[in-house]
């Protein structure tokens, strides 16, 4: 995995366009590209950003291959000069990103690249590869974790779409709320512990007997004292031997409620609601009241919600492929679009209304204000509206200086909200991470990214955090961005109407 230069996990057409840019003298034009999505999966109200750290690393790896490398996919005399150009092409532009753990809404720039045309163009595919994967996993993990107030562990590596996906999917899941990941490289790369205890094979390795299960449990406890101890009790029969052998093994090895590292059992099959209730009753009767019950087996946010509705006595959930593959919506929809060439805003207009993009070099502000929302745990400022502006336009400048602003609905001019000076707080969502090819932002730990996400999440209202039919948070654009967009469309439509062969 580490032998792959992610800057070249690309499509050939990025480079065929690059050859044309070079030969037509467009290589020095300054392009502005925005990476954003149009619609969140599973009728989410929003998505969770993950992957921008790997994007920064990928951008800085551009141009680190020798000339012969390019001949493997750009062979022949016709590409000779272009290969020479690529072999010396380093990234010299600017990159602006949202932080990992940020909550992002449709059409907001997650990444903005400002760079010479070829440099900016060839980043499209690797950047989308990184962010589409990690944001799919992070957004799904957010949904699963919001379905319960119990800890959720991610352990979907065996179902992930390859080693790279397993490692970075574990990271994305933890940013968006998972308490841990089973993947050891995720833990090693992020300096956090990975989690895991035993599989059914450990139990059956002692022979398919009730006494073999007991011996397996005892040996596991003896070889892992001083660690969290979790015994898998459904290999043969959960209630008639599994939980009884676990109790017997714990007691024989001196493990009880005074054990400081934590202990428990895991359920991986059957009626989890019923079994957890029965196991809890048996454990309590035997004096093991601090013994935790972990549940796994094809769980997702809907099943977890239903288990809790049924009164399941589960203390922690393990979720695999639902998170690791974002099983219900495995393809996230980020796109990478040119929005400005030199100082001229441009846009893509399509037959599909949803594919119309916002032109120009943009910045998004999140406006928060004092509010008292029923059922809201946060006492103070809550997020009220996001507004995307052209950098340096009147709205952008007013928000920078805390002046009074009026935010209008892009599609209904009668819907608007005024925030008076001193009545709100505003923060930009995009921050410069690369300036003239050099990294200029700090690195955050996984714990910092998790905390940033949690703090952000709890500034949204409970209605906006619902899994089903969430209240849609207000997202608008500035008057200047709207006027620029409509002006370009108006001129384009007029030209199309007058166009003839």
C-alpha cells in the first residue's frame, strides 16, 4: 500500500487534457477548482468531512516520479515533451480545505484548489478517490453512532474494499463518532489503540465440546490478564452453556466487578434483544453486575435503534460492513469542478438542474446565534445558517467584521433572515492548508478531529440530527454569488438561443 504514490491514482483523461493545455499555451492560466457534493446519501441532512489530511499529502507528492514513469501510460514520441514537463512539475499553488470532522452541506466547497491549470486538473481523480471513500464511511459512521448513546466500535476491515480502504475507513469512522477500530494499522498510523479479543475459531480450536469452550475461556483470561477481557459466548449455545462457561471461567480466574480493566461477553447471533436481557439477568444473579454485554452481527443504525426500542441490555455495539463499506450507499457523490479561470468565474450548466454549479472563488461562513431549543443539550450559540460567498464580496467582508447581514434564500426572495451586529458569531469553514506548494496548516490528532466533530455536531439542533426526515438546515449563497451565477447563465442562454450552424 505504501508503495503507491496516491497522486497518480488517476484517470488517463486528466493527462490527455494536460497535453492539450500545454500545447495550446494554457498551462500557466490560474484555475480554481472546487470539490463538493450535490446530495448526501440516505437522505442525510449533511455529511462528515474526512480525508483532507491524505489530500494534503497526495498534493505534495505530485511531480515526484521520473520521466520514464510517465512513459508507462503516455508512450510514444507525441507525448515526449509533455513527459518532460510532468517529470519536473511540482505543485506550486494554493489549497483551501475544510477540517476533518467538519459537517458539510451540499454545494459547499470542501476543497478549493488554486493553481496553474495542469497542476490543478490532474489532482481531480486522486482527490475524489480519497474523499469519496472516507466521507462515505464517516457519514455512515455518524448515522450509526447517532442511533445510540452507547459506544460503537468499527471492525469492518474484512469487508472493506481493499487494504487502503480498511485503514483509512477505520480512521474516518472514528472521526465521526466510533469509539474504536479493530484495524491495527489505523491504530498505529494515528497513535491510538486498536481493539479486539477473540473469534469463534479460538473456541473451536479446543474441540467442539462444552468443556473445550470452558478451557478456551480460561486460557484466554490467563493470557490476557491486565487487559479488557471479552469472551465470545455464542459458539455453541449462548444461554445453556456459553454464558455459564463465561461465568465459571471468570470466577475461577479471579475476575469480578473489582477487575479494573473491564470485562464482558459478546453476542454475535440470535435474537440480540432477548439474549441480552437473559444474559444480563444471569450475570446479575451471579454477582457480575459490571460485566459488559457487547453485540455484533450485521448491525446498522436501524437495527440498533430497534434493539434499543425493544429494551435490549447491550452496553456496546460492534459494526462491520455497514460502516466499512457504507453498505446502504457505498458511492459518495463528491465532484471536482472548474469555477474560475484567471479572474473569470465559470460554471457548468446541464440538462439536470441539480448539476448547475456555483461559479467563482468561494468561501463558506457558518453563522451561529443564541437560541433556546427544546431538548438541546448545548446551552449557548447554535448553528443557524451557512452562507457561501465570493471571496471579498460584501457579505464576506461584513461577516469578517461582525457587521449586520441579511441572508436570503436562493430560490425564494421572500425568505430571509437578518443578523444584527453583535447578535451572532461566524466562522469560515475553509482554511488555507497549502500556500505556493508548501503546507501551512497544523496536523491534528485523531482525538482532536473526533472532538472537533462532536463539538460541531452538538451546535446543531436535535431536529437537524435526526436520522429519519431531519429538519433541513438553512444553506444559502451571498447576493454577489447569486448575481454572478445568474449573469453567466443569462449570457450563456442568450448565446445558445442565438446559435446557428
